[in-house]
């Protein structure tokens, strides 16, 4: 491989790694993880095939540098870096193999984790559940880092872009790191909202119906800015 070709392939990986580290640090800054809990991945296309960049195991995010990049192929073989990949690698690879995800964010967000211990599905407390594909399911508990956990998660993610992991945390994915992160933050907010509303003695929060949520899903398809010709 020529030096120029090598540089051309390295550039998107370097850029994606910088974005991954920034996202991982954001999860800590925003209180969605504590210490080295949680992990982030992003899929990058290269001339030699796709690489999944992942946060390394047990390394504080504020210590990660450019030379710490860790990458695996879609079957889990390490193709980049010397640090050990996150222990939740099976979870990340399962999402990347089964969906069109470009990025995956896994956290131990407090309110979301609390909800995962109480219900099998987050009640429809807010219409933004539609942004995750519908009612958010809870994947049954399994030991972290296992294929069993990954399989439970995939079932909970069917037709969804986010789920809760029982007694564990959250998983969301998206077409970019920003989108995956935003879905995580939205999920945590909805869980906090439901816990707050349902904690009042003698009161039950009103919930949305399936048809109401479908109306929101239809409307969200046209949400946001559209480009206009100059």
C-alpha cells in the first residue's frame, strides 16, 4: 500500500475515533455513566472493509488519546490498537451486524436503570417514545459481556432503536454518534419523567395510547429543517 493510500484510509478512522472519544466523555459529563462504566462504538468504512471502533476496557475516558484507538472487524477480531476492547464487545457487534447502525451507545444511566428493575416495558409517558420506534422494552437480565445478554438485547430492540437492559442500563443506536447519544439522553429523560410522575401517592400518570403514538411517529417523519434552494 502506498503512503498516500495509507493516509487516505487512516483519516476517516482518526476522525471517527476523535468523535467516539468526545461522545464517551459526554456520557460521563452528563451523568449517564460513572467511572469507566458504559461504552461507545462507531462503524467506519475503509478500503479493507468495515471497522468497528470501540472504547477500551477499564480506561477512563479523559485519558484516551489518539494513539489509543481500538478497532475490531465484524466478527470481533482486533484489527487496530493494543488496548483490550470493551467487555461489552458482543453487545456492540450484535447491533452492528443486525441493524444499519453506524453508532451504538451503552450507559448505566440512573433513572433508566431504575426503571429496568420495575417494569418489562417503559410506560408510554411521553410521545418521544415514537422517536425510538415505539414503547421501549426491557431486555431480561444476563451477565454483562455475554452472548446471552446480546441476544436478549436484540429481541428487545426489534423494530426499535433503543432498549433497557434489566438491572443494567441502556442501549441505543443511530445513523451517527450524535443521534445515538441523543436517543440515550431522551430515553433517560423519559425514564426520569415516569419515575417522577408515578411517585406521587394516590396518583397515576396518564399514558398515551398506541394510536396516539402512531400519530406522533407519522408527524416526526417530517420533523426538522429541510434544505431550500438558494
